[in-house]
C-alpha cells in the first residue's frame, strides 16, 4: 500500500501518534524541537505548542486535557499550551536518559519507558504510572523503550525494546496493572529496519513503524508472519495510529534525525506526517485516568 503526505511538517523527531476518537484529532510530538502538535483532519490544520522539555509521549485525559511524558517527568495540561503541572518525576533515571514512547492500558494507567540519549544499552526502564502519580518499574534493563499495545480482549500486552529487534508479549492483569510470563513473540529481520512505535487493529494484528525501514508493516503476532506493508518515501517511520471516523486511516509520524545531508536532499518529506487507508479498523486508544 502507498501512503500520502498529510502535513509537510519537517519534524526533527516526529513521534507519539495518538488518535483521539472523541475529539477527532491526532496528537503527536516533535521530541527534539520540544513541540506538542494537534492535527485536525477536518480543518486540515496542525496546531503546534512549545513545551519546556523533550516530549516522548502524549495521551488525552479522561477528565479533559492531556498528559505528556517529557524529560524525567509526567506532566498534565488542562489543554495544549496551558499551564503545566508535574504529576511525578522519575528520580532514579540517569541524567542522560529521557522518557520516550508510551500508551495507556485499558484501566487508564500510563505505561511509559525511557532511553539513553547517549546510546547506552540496558540502562533504561518501562514504568507504570497510576492516576494519582504513583509509579513502579515494570521492566528494567531496557535499551530503547518503544511501542506498546494491549489486545482487544485485554489479556496480552505487546512491547518493543528497539535494542532487541523483537516484539515481546506479556500476560496482562487489568485489575492489578501487572504483567508476567514475558516471552518473545517474534523478531524483526535486520533488513526491515528497527522496530519503533506500533498500534494494534481490531483483529489483534500489529502495525509497526520501521526506523531506517521506509515502511510500516503489519504482523500477525501469534505466528510472527508479515501480512502487509505501507511503503513510505522516507527512511525513518517512528510511530503510527489508526484513526479517522472509521479508524481505518493509518497515521504515520517520521523523522529527519539520523539522515545524512545527502539522504535529506533525497527525502524532502522526511519528518512529515503521512496517512494510508487500510482495510481493518483499529480500536479506540485508552485515555489517561488521571
């Protein structure tokens, strides 16, 4: 399948795609430029709001507003561009680390992970943040915490540590907010690039953005089989979300970071927001309970 360029945003590191089915807008971020962005497809507008640190994750809140993971903190806003309130701070994180990708589970907890900005391996973690700001480390020894989703039946969580080139599966306990029985669901071949952000559709199939892979690919996680691909004219796909009125518009964020001058000249749309039309709809993404 082919993709179309929706916004020629030129983001340094576009990330964090989240489709708000209630507001009918796409939230996303530019990590390196410290921007929170809101794309309204009906108005064909992309509003940009500056924040004080690098945002890795953005999710709407049940009571209104948004929650953003940035730097070492989880911060809430009553509205994009509004007053920031710190919900919690990860004091145990190394100075060189920052929060990266994350999403909310079916109970409204925010699961968010970190990475080392210096490329240090296995020094980061995946956290589970409750509505009141209390948190715990769910996984440690992580290299680059990335895509995270829950199956439609709410029994399994899939997770990507990009450094492993694998998609991991965990049994998920919604009541306790706990995961267990971790195992490798399948591995991503090196030729496909690095697995980054992902989303899940109503059939339980995984759409995974491929950094240095020029595509978003759909996998059957039970069999580890590649089902289909959305090709991109740029190298670095970073995250994706199924949205639109019928949840069949696959939105894809991309990045300019990591590309040499020659590559950037050959990929003028790098850092843009793309969209592709798919057959199987997604499921509504979970909002933060805090």
